């Protein structure tokens, strides 16, 4: 469903992406791992068109994303941002229904509120939180609201940027399980960025490791555990010694 060919991106003299080739099948859950500064977030922004790559082609369903009508293109995506990124000044239901209250996806206000409630229930929250503000919620509840917002418009593709950052291990497990269940139920294609190997094993069908701006390795979860690639082995086991440390 998503194809990236020879994607490069530099910011001034800093080369972040150095020819990334990657594909994600329809309904597949891909997790992208790699150290800080390896280009994971830049890669997502390039797919969304928030950043234009210097070279290469990105296709969605075989169509060059540069040729797609912008509003219709973005309507196919949902996003769970790192840290939640909720709007402090809006109540929960308006955060969840943000896309449904404006633009090409606009719905009547009452309908948008009902959809927000439906999505909140899917992530384990009820109508008691509809009119609360983000500051009145715990970190785990805020993350659930962010997940409800990501799926509010029933997107075909969902991006998850560090979905368990700042959560305790139990809540992180709850969020991982919700993500896996929701992606499977919706039949959505998912790309997740994470450093958390527990999340990788809970969410991923396929894994790709970025290093030095390139895809160092890609394969299934089972293959990740058995690969002899020293970069992957160092990263997944959190070893201080190895080729990644040697390049710093």
C-alpha cells in the first residue's frame, strides 16, 4: 500500500535520509526502530508530505503522493502523536472529533460528538470524560483520547509516533494491546515508530531498522530475533558495545 524508493533528505549539510527503500502491505503493521536521530520521524513526515524529500518517490496505492489531491490524501491518514498532542483549550470530545468539525470531513456537531463517544468507548473511556479537558485526565487517559482521535475518521493508514512514551509498563501494555486490536479490527495499514521493544513485539507484523539514514535491516518479528545482523542484535538487546556505539 505504501512504497518508498530511494528517499533522501538533508537539512543543510546534515544528511538524514540516504536512499530509503521500504514497502508496507495493505493491512500490515510495520514498526520502524532505530536510535535517536536516525531519521524515523523525518520518514513519517515525508510520507505525509509535511516535509518534501530531496529525491526519490513515495507512492500510496501505486500513486505518486505528489500528484494526489492534498485534502483527499490526508483524509486517508490518522496519527497518534508522541506525547499525545491534545489541544488544552478543547474538551475531550472536540479533541477526538477535531477533524470531523472542520474541512472536507466535516459532520454536524451532534453527529461528531456521537462519533467521538463511540471512539472513546472503543479505547475504554465513557461519556463521563466527554466534557473534561486534557489537564483533568491522567497520562494514560490522555493517550487513550489521542488514540480515539487517531481513529475518529476511520482512516486507512495510521501512524503511531512513540505511542507508549511516558507511560508506566502496565499502561504501556494496555495501549499496545489497544493499538493491535484496533488496527486488526479496522484492517488499517499501520506504521509505528518506537524505541520500546515490548511495543515492537506487541504491535508489529514486520520490522524495519533505520541506521545512518538507510534501512539497515527489514523482516518479520521471528526473523528479527534470529537475524545475525549486529546492528539489530545490539539494538534489540540494548548492548553498549557494538557497531552502533563504534560509529558515535
